[in-house]
């Protein structure tokens, strides 16, 4: 799932080499922390958060198939 989020984010931004995804494992939930260049932050979030919500929807569908709970956080 980490690679899925990274590939989606790299396709959206102008500086794909600065995209990083950190995975933090918890007891019940995995948190994916997405970091992009400051000027690309708006492209990942989208208008009214629609792009970020779409990424979260894809992540939710994949994680439910794997019977896990995954949360995406976009780090500024």
C-alpha cells in the first residue's frame, strides 16, 4: 500500500523525487504519512480536498481487501 500511495502521488506532482511515504504500524491501524514538496501540496490535496479524498478512498478499498485498516496523513 505504501508503494501505491507513492506512485499515485508521484504522478500528480511536479517534483516526484521529493515524494516520500512513511509507514507507521499500530496495533489495529497502519498510518501512511505522505510528504511532498511544499509547492506540490495543493496538487495532492486538490480543490476542497477532493484529490486527497480520492486517494483515501482507493486506499480504503485496498486495505479492506487485505482486512486491515489504513489511514493516510498528508504532512505539510
